[in-house]
C-alpha cells in the first residue's frame, strides 16, 4: 500500500508522523493475521493520512474521519482528534465513566480503527464493499469491529470497550433503538447526528461478540460459514432472523 500525506502544512504533517509510524507497524502485524486466517488477498491501493477537517469536509462529507472509498483508506492518525470525536458521541449527555474512557484512549485504540478499514477488504465478506448492500451491513461492520478490537487490544481493553459501548447503547436506546439492525444506518439518515450513526456500530459489535463467543465458543469461522450459507440459500429472511438474534437484540433495547 502506498502512503500519501494530505495536510495543510508541513508542520502539521510532521507532528503526526510518530503516530503514523506506530499505526503502520501495528497494521503490518494485523495484515499478516488477516492474510493467514481471514481471507485478505488484495490490499487497498493506498492510505491517505490526513486531518479530521480534510477527511470529513474536503475528501468526503462522512462524519467519521476514517473510511474506505473504493480501494483507498482515508485516516486521521491524531489521537486528540479521535478523543474529541468519541466525546462528541455523548451529544450533551453526562456520563463520567464514558467521558473518562474516551479522554484516555490511546494509539492502540486508534490502530483498531485503521484495522477496521483494512478488514473490509477481506474476501470472507459476500458483498462488494462500497456497492449497494442490503440486509447484512451490520454483519460486515460488526465483524470489522470485532476482529480489529479482538486481535489488537488486550483482553482487558477489549472487555472494557464492550462495556463502554453497552453503556452508550443504554444511554441512547430509547432515542435510536426502534430501528431494525437489518436496516443498518436508518436512524442516522433521519436524525443526522453522529450518535445516530454510531449506535448501529455499537449494536453490531455486540451481536457479533454474542454470536462468536456465546453461541459458537469463539469459532469465528463457523459464524462466517453460517453467513455464507444464508447467502447461498437466497437470503430468504433477514440476517438477524437467520441468526435468531431477536431475543438478544431485545436485551439491547
């Protein structure tokens, strides 16, 4: 993958080089795991390192400063920008535990964001990333969240991440929990808030964690096999119904 730098000044770019170097090293480790175990055969063409401002206002109008457009990853490596991004999810609500957590995230957590974007390129996903996708967006997004965090964070960090996102679900389930997860992103189109966008990411990770670790004893490939079988059978029912997630989703709402 080529690395391209898009900053307004040389000084801003140089300030971010140490973080970029750390993220690049972590991504090398993660890439190898995906290639050996999780169907990564073709890499994106480039990573464009840039600021949150440029990522979300010039290259795209996407509110998250990390995304894949065709075969290029756009990414802010700046820890402080990501801390502010996560704090913005609280949208005015007060929760000391969540605030403290988001103020303390470090480069390890940011590496998971970059790894999430690379995971989208795995051949284990059925639909072409970036194309119109129906019924299973939550599965791909949740699996990208699960794999990146499970493989790069320590068990303690991973469990804490799950707990914080459950806390966020509890804070916002009355506001955004009335939409089917199979309609991933439906609330965000109507509410147009960052929290609405992120709510389905939180639910998706919880569902993948439940499927892999509670239903299939940590066997992620069995979960992928069932996902492929659902597709081969003609997608006759929503994927959440195929996985019998109704009761679990009720515990999140």
